[in-house]
């Protein structure tokens, strides 16, 4: 959330018009109840067939019939492949893991590329754990730490315990808690009027939000107001926790060292990235399977999105084939803007999109098509609204023309510099002259290549 000041009136309005990413305006696939794509909906313009195909894939994922399968988004640059992948994640909701990465991210000097791929595969698999716990839940009415003389001597005092008063819909209760719980309360930044719950067994404290009784006290949109908890303060409650398999791998791989100086120094000397063994992952999988069989946990296959899949080499593709066949696997979404090209890591294997034929056979391929001029105009118009920029109709037409002649990305990237130039000249709307100035300052790929070729030819004898 960004606060935007109005210089004329002196007032401040809260607005979400901030450029955070290239696809901020994408809110979903824009399908109706029958799964038919609307021409302009959810931030999308056009790409009807691709959006409807992705809608079918979303339904398959929700019904858990896509686990261990893969799809390919194939099309030219600036045809909405990344936007489609993002829209799939938006449609699945916040509780389904979505792990995006670019093919080149798998290459590291610290970790093997196959290990990096497996880490991301495990990040894209969620586990929803349901536990019935004994908790104290309510609105904080009292929060008083009580001090005592330091038992180790000296002049300082230490907190012996903390008094916490909790109120629910059916009563109130005052708790006398251990000082370690007071540390957790401070970390959660709990104040009087907040709704919290405290686990009876572990002493873990969770701040749920601000009590809605204080909703009129401050006008802060960032604050989340929650109703007063129902029932008694002391109750049994079902706690739902979402983790990924990679989180479980890391938690079990991290050694639980002692508190002495030697153990602490040993922790500091360890490298930041360490490989998790296959044996450890198998043990984690056994425990996960046991929880699922007992009904304590539920597996949530997420989405691993790999952009620029042609950057992967033959070794990674072979490993990916094996990973897709495993019992616990996510949905893999690949994206490529290449046609027939050599598979990286080989010299003689030419395959569609740079993907080996054995993996291509496994893929459902969704094709994206280039945007026409009117669709580019609509996309730029929507992008201008997201960036809080106003365009004259003639300027919008010029950007649409540039987009159809060069690329959509180039037109969209000219928006922000054109807005700065218009502001410099004291205009509230971007004019054609601002677009022309920005165009002369920032070249597209065709003009840049032409200038380099011309300059290079001068030095040829």
C-alpha cells in the first residue's frame, strides 16, 4: 500500500497504484462459471484459447488429477506466458504453493543443479497439517510483567512471570505465565485490545488481529480487525498449519547443536547452503505418508513454474523426468519462446522448444498467440491505470502502434519514462511529444541492432 499526496488539496489518499512487477494487473484467468474466457477480464486481454485451456488445468489441479504431470506454455516473447502462469496461481488461491523460477537459476557454484531443482520441486508441494490443541484464546485486557530480584545477584531485576487477562464471548480469565512466553508476546507485538491465542502445551503465542471493538479508533487499512472469539477462553481448537516439504527437509537437516561456545561457532562456520541427502527426504516422505494415512495431514500439490525452459540442460531434463514419476510430485508448468533448437548440453539433439522428445511426449502444450494492435492498446491502457498514469488518446494510439511494430514489452516500458517527462513539463497527461522523447532516449532492439551494425561497418576495410 502506498500513500499518494495530493499537492493541490494537501490531502493524502491511500492508493495501490505502484509498479511492483510487470504483471501487477493480473488478477486471474477471467473465466465465467462455464469456463469460457471473457475478452477482457481479470487483467487479461485476448488469449481466449490459452486462458480456457489453463482454466481446465486449474480444475484438474483442484480435483487433484494433475499431480506429477506437466504442461508447456509455448509462444513468442510478450505473448503472456508468465501472466498465464501467474493467473493459474491466483485461481488456485493463497493456500496452494506456487514456486516460480527461471531456468538459469538452477545453476549455482554452491549447490548441484539437480539438487537445486529438487529443492524447488519440494517447495512446490504443500502439506496441510490439522491438529486439535488445547488453547487459551481471547482479547487481551491486561498485560502486566511482574519483576523480581535477579537470583544471580547484582542490581538489575528480572521478569518472574507475566499476568495476561483474556476476554471471550462467554467470560474472562487471568493467566499467570512463564517469562519465556512474555518474550513470545513481545515478538508478536501484542498490545491490549489484540486477539491472541496461546497453546497450553508449548506456550506458543499467535496474534490473530486487532479486536473489532477498536475498529473506529484508528483508520488504518493495514490493520486486520477480528471479532471477539466465541466460547470460553480455555478451549480445544483445531489448528491448521500449511508447510512445504522443503520446510520439513530444512527443519530435519538443521543440526540441533548445544548452547556452548564451540557448538555456536560450529553453526557459524557451516556454509549457507547445504545439500539435503536423499535418505533424509525419504524419511520425511515416510513420516508425511504416515500423517496422511492417519488423517492428520493432507497433501497439497502446488505448481512449479520454470520460465525459459530452453536454459535447462540434458542432465536436468533427465532428473525432471524421474521426479515427475515419483509418488509425491507437484504440477510442473514450463514456458518457452523457442522453436526447434538444440537441447543444451548436447551437440546433435534438436528438439521442439529445446526440450528432449521423451519429456515433450509427457507435456500438455498450450499455445499463446501474438496480440493485435487493439489488444495491445487495451493492455497499455490497463497498465497505465495500475501505474497511476493518464494518457491522451493520441499518445495511447502511438504506444499501440509502437507495440505492434516492435514489442508489447517495449511499449509498456516506455510508460514510466514518458510519465516522468510529462511531469517535468508540468502536464498531468502524457502527450505524443512525451512518447517521442522517451522513444528517442530509449531504443528498441531493432533500432539498437541497426545502429550497432552501421557503426561496425565504418571500421571494416
